[in-house]
């Protein structure tokens, strides 16, 4: 509940399904992640043919920042471990430096 996700989705409009579309309609399965946490996930969708590479996508992702106290930016192939957010906050606190970068 304390996490907000911003997704820059570069896909082929003709052949691919956007990341914002759940596998089933939310009315049929409201427990899907995209349905359950809909209010905490923002998407920026763009046609892959107009994508200008990962640096531009990271720029777009950075522009989706809304003043959260903590922010993490990563690519699609990153795996997170259970309770990664609590672990990061604990590490930050243990640094005893408000400006610490982990």
C-alpha cells in the first residue's frame, strides 16, 4: 500500500498487449495485481517504433516521479525479493545519513 509504480511501456500497438491490460477483466478477477492496486500504478504507453532507447525511457520514467520520499528506477528484467522495500528503508536508516544513496 505504500508503493506507487510508474511504468513506461514501449510496445508494438499491432502485435503486443500493453502492460496496463490485465489478463482477465477486473470484474471477473478483481484480485489480479493490475486490478487490486490500480490506484497505485501509472502507465505511459508509447508505440515501440517511436521509442528512442532506454535512456529516453528512463527520462520518461523520471518525469512520472510525484514527490515520493523514496524512489527506485529499474528496468523490466529486475526481480524483487519479498519485503525489498522494508529492507531498503532499514538499510537507509542504518546509514544514519538522510542523503544516503543505496
